[in-house]
């Protein structure tokens, strides 16, 4: 709860906290739906979830970049993703960004919002379920970048809750 | 104010084009088509030089005796073109900027519609009314 109060202050013009919960509940239900649908097969199929994220990201980026200046290059776009984009979705910035300057970017979030309420910090109890919570965001990243003209693949990595890494690998033509 | 409004997609395909005078539509289609080249040119210069040209509004693309043609390109490579009558001397840059702003807001709303498939032609009543507001 403390987390949310801090957020409310840091975002100018932020609405009540209720709308933040709504997203989390809806997101949770979508995961339930997708997972229950793919129960028949032995392996969990999260591609549908990823696809939903993609189409949301593809659309939402038009709105989020409306007031922005034109981006100079790829790094500029990634920086936007790490700051403004992350801020408007998760009310915080990405904590660490690393790149090899050859199309690989690693976005490191020490307290990812969708993972923040899953058990204690460092708990391993729900570690194997956590990919479900990240698939949507992976798609979101991929969709947003695709609409900005950066074709890429996004992989998520969790080693210790609630921190996670997103590996963005740009596909060169 | 405006006599023609057009939205051009990523791949330079027409997504939406509307003219005040539909009998003369072809003439405006040509004008919009010509302006794509100038838009591309301006966007490419933007990547080379670092400073100034970071605004989405591209300014006046070209003018003829009768018309002035203005351009705007979003971060997602969607281009908006507005054709204005040259005789309309009172129109300032800022007013044109406002028109594009309205257009961009309307476009963002269209894209946010889950039933709209990105890349399709725009068929939306809300967008139509926003465009006719710009043209009135």
C-alpha cells in the first residue's frame, strides 16, 4: 500500500488509486483466462497474452508519443521507453538500462509493479508462475517498439522477486 | 479553413483523405501525393542534423498560387497533410499547428479503438467530425 501512496504524489495530476488497482485486477483475470484456456496442452501457452500486449502497445504508443519531440535514433526511443513510457504504465522509471550499442538493450526493474505484491522480496514460492505476469508486458514493449519502427524480440527474466529484466533484441535487416 | 485533410500511413498509403469540394478531389489527391516526397526529405534531414528539427510539425511543405500545403509527421511515421487556401492570409503558423494537434488527437483516438486494425483505412464517425471541424 505504501508503494501506491508514493506513486500518487510523484505523478502530477494522477487520479485516485482505484484505477491502478483496476488494471492489476483486469490483468490478473486476463492471465487466468489465458492460462485456463491453454490447460489442455502440457506446456503453458502465453503467446496469446503476449499478442494482446503487442496490440495494446502498438496502439497506446500513438497516444503516449503525441506530445513528444521526434526521436533521434534507436537509443532515444529506448530512453523514452525507460522513462516516460514506464512512468505512465507502472508509475516508476526503469532502474537500470544496459546496452551493448549493437541492438541489445537490457531493462532492469528492481521492483516491477506487477510482481511487487507476489510474496515477500526474495521469496521463491511463486517464481515459476511469474512468467505469466510478464508476458503481457513483453508484448507491450514489442508492440510499442514495432510501431516506432524498431522490430525486436523481447524476453523477460526473473531471478529474484520482485525484480526482473527485459531483454530487448533489435532485429537488424 | 482547410480545403483538404489527408492521413498517410507508414508505407505512404492513403489512410484517409477528405476534401471540401469533392468534384475537385483528384486535384487534391495529386497535391497530397506530391507532398509525400517533401515530407520524406524533411524527415531524412532530421536524422542527419542533430538540433533544430525535432518538432512533429513540419511547417509549410510548398505553396502554389492557390494553395498552401502543410505537413506533420508523428513519431510512428504517420503523416498528416493539410491544404489551405493561399488567400487565407490571416492564418498563422500557430493556428495550423493547432489544427494538426486536433487531428493527431483524433487519430490517436481512432487507433485506440480495438476494432480498428492498424494500417487499415480510417472509417470513423468521430474522426469524420473532427476533420470537418478543421475544415469548417
